[in-house]
C-alpha cells in the first residue's frame, strides 16, 4: 500500500466511525489519537502490507464499544459527558503508553487490541453508573449519532425507606442526597416533612441543603419523616422516607487518665505533709522482726566485749 493511500484510509476510518461512533469516537481527542497512530506510529513499527488490515480491525473494535447489552439499569445507548470524558481519557492514556513503549511488529498488534479490549470493558463499567431510582434530567450523548440532548430517565421517584437510630440528647441527621443529584438538571429544592399518624404532614425545612439536622433529640422526635426533591416538571425527582428511633441516652463511663494522679500516688521527688497514714502504711514503715533481732544480738556482743576488757584491766 503506497504512502498516498494512508490519508485516505484515515479519512475512511473516520467516515466509517461517524455513523456508529461507538461513543468514545464522539470525543475529538480520540479521533486525533487514532489518526496519529495511523500516520505517525505505524510506518515505523509495522510492515506496510499490514496497515490496512490492522486499521480495519481497529475500526471494528472501536465500533464494538456500542455493542453493549441494553439494560435500563445500566447502558441505554447513551452516556453523559463525564462518562464520555472518563472513557476517552482511559483509552488515550493506554494508546500513549503503547506508542511511548516503541513496541513493534506482532507484539505491537497484540498490545493494541488487548488495550482496546480492556478499554471496552472500562467503558461498560463507566456506562453502568446511572441512578437506580428517581427522575433524573441530564444532558446525555447518544452513542449512535454523538448528538447531545436533555434526557429524562423516568424511573419510580420513590427511592425507598431508611431506618435511622439516634440516642437521646444527640444530633439527628437525615441525608436525602443521592449520588446522581449533582449531575442532574432541572432540580429545585429539598423539602423535609414530619409525617403524623393521621397521614398529615408538617413542613420542617425547604432549600438547597440535602440534609435535615435536629440537635439534642428527645423521645418525642421519634417517628416518620419524608424528604422530597423537587424538579421543574410536575412530579418530584426523589422521595425518601426516614423511620427514626430514639434510643435511651448513651451512658459514658469516666475512666481516669493515666497521667492523672490519684490520692495514693505522689510524683517522684515530691514530699507530702500531714498525710494521714493508714494501717497498711504504718506496717510498711515499721522494721521487720529479723532486723530487730539482729540489732539486739549485735548490742549484746558489744556490751560483753566491753565487760571482758574491763575485767582484764582490773586484774
């Protein structure tokens, strides 16, 4: 294959990928990286007769990115911008690693297609990171056309129930935020309600903060609470119920610090005055019987020796 056909092959590759895209090809940096691989790297690292076949297989591998099973809980043929950027960056990093390694020939081909295989698996894991419940409004990119539109993920707005246990006189924190809230569009305010037994509700707070905090709770604070995240549409985006149980006050046992002196402890070198002495203390301070007997025997020996000298002197 002559050098004049290389630009045409690159253009044909890009043209073939545009209709199907495979999502990662929606990122212009990926298109540029594949062009660089074709024009800058292949001529010096692979025989010319293999260029066309390799690039055709690359085209098919990238197109296969979109051939993921459609599942409403994971991949729906669309991705958000953050997912696209993450998948594209991962692929670009691996392509750069191959080109920097200067690998050639058959080893280069194996490394390239193994990298594309791993990149597809990474893309599948990234694309599965959608919310499991709630109404999400988000700008998404259609993998088939690379068009970006605001997409409504219509799932049940009831996001389940939470059981919360808190001790009396401690703080109760109810968190209504889900991991997809920050990337969604068209959301308004968080509203927290106290739900009563007769199905009536009392609004406790409303605003941008996703948490409700109540300090020093008492037994009367136990019960059911409801959080609702509003949206620009008629229905809320998220509803969560909290069932709060107030436990008895926590009993904390005070343990003296090891650095704190007690009544029976005195720092080294200190002298205590007017300290009451217990029987144990007096007993520890009194001499032992063995020492008393020994001192008496020594005294008798000394007096006997004195008497003996005095008798000799008299004679």
